[in-house]
C-alpha cells in the first residue's frame, strides 16, 4: 500500500466523519460532528431510522423529543466507505459484526473511535481487542465519559475522555468533533477508558436496586464508593492506570450513571428493586441496557484475574435469577468486616 493511501491525522479537520450505529448515542455524536462543521454520514441498522434522520425528523425511535438538523443516513453500511474517521457506536454485543462489515470499506490507518461500553460475552474481549481482530489496519481510540445522549444532542455542556495511543491522533479527534460544550480530554490509556465504561453500567444497576428499595442516600453513596473500588481493582488487573479510572471515564461516568433514572442501567435496577423481573423489564425496552449483558462477562473475567467484585457479583446473580433482591442485600451487608481498600 502506498503511503499516499494512508490517513494523515493532521489533515482531518473538515473532512467526512462516519458514524456506525444510529441509536441515541450514535446520533448524539453525529450531531457533535455536524455542529463542528464536519460532513457526517450515519449508518443505521433500521431503515426507518435512516429515513427519519435524512428527512429531518430526528430520531423518534431512540432519541425522542430532541430536535436535530437533517443528517445524512443510510441503512447500507457502504455509505461509510469514503469516511476519513469513524465513530463506532453499536451496542457492545454487536460491535464485532459491525466492525467486520466495516473492515473492507476503510483505508489503512483510518481512525476508529469505539463509543460502546461493554465486554463481549462469548470471548470476554474488550472492544479494542475486537477492533484489533476485525480491523487490524485501523487506528484505535476509545471515547468514554459521563455523557447522556440527550444532554449531548441538546447542546448541554459535557466532558469526556478520548483515549488513543498517539497524541496527534487525539488532537485530530478533538479538532474533528470537539466543541466548547463537548470537551474532550486526551489519554493514552485505552484499557482504563474501557474498564471504567464497562463496569460502571453494572454498578449502576446495583445503585438502581438501592433506589428501588428506598435504602437511603447513605447506602447509595456507599455503593458508589465501594463500587469505584471494584472498578479500580478490575481495571488495574487488566493493565489500566488507577489515575485514569479516577477521571472522567471512570469515576465521572460512575457518578452520572449511578445518580439518575435517565440512565437505562440505573432505571433497570430501580425496577428490579421494586420487584419486577429482569425479563419483564427488558421486554418493554427498545434500547439496549448494556449492564445486563456486561455483568456476566465482567464476573467471568474478574474471576479469571482473581479480582474480588462482590457488588458486581450480586448484580450478575440477580440478573440470572439465582438470588432475590433481599438475598443479594443480605449477602453484601453480612460480608466480614475488613480494612478499606
């Protein structure tokens, strides 16, 4: 391959940004790129979603009641073939098939930012590992942080972590989609960004259960703090840096997701705490509740790494139906007293 066919990070300022996935988060990110003056092309799995976006009707399926400009969208993934950078935002469990379809369409060195938070259930692979297997010729990045799609699409101030190995590529992403109300902070710790994003969804379910049971603000704060300790142990065992997890993509995202019923994961936990079954809650939902799929993967991976994660373990058992809410709470409260770490 001639060098002239490779992507030049410094050249991508006003070129074409592709978005793979037209759920709430994918469309919010597309709006960021559009607002930054980029030419945007969106791939939507659902034809009707693509039609709504192109016609200027917004995204009533996944992001209702949010006004959006006309955004170019297609249900044919080849629409992303001419893009100079791609934001990959399908649900985590669909990331591999999306990247596999995208692989032949993009040039070597194309920046691909992974915007989904989770761990692949079957392989226990992080999204960056999936990207390496499916598109080894891409330039990887991870976008993660405390950012509800509705806030971002409405232009509310938001700050996130953009993790990639190369600072010049990080600068390229900041120039391409960063805005005063969508601040991006660079890090080279991709593992930290991924670990924080995955585990916080599981912990948000636990905090939702706490809320559903009306256990009070003290218990809620304790769950966040002890959950953060679990997140940090898990991330460090994977090779992440603890200071990354103390930033936007770890603690910041944890606080947001565990503090609002706008979080799909926390609202799921609230309904569990109120006595609803996992299956009945999911049957009513269109959007994916990532923590439900991530919990078993986190626990399998944690056990292989020898990491103690009692809160995440109880969430996993609850989702499986192996314990009741009362039993999970009893097991956590009756753990042996120990030092804080």
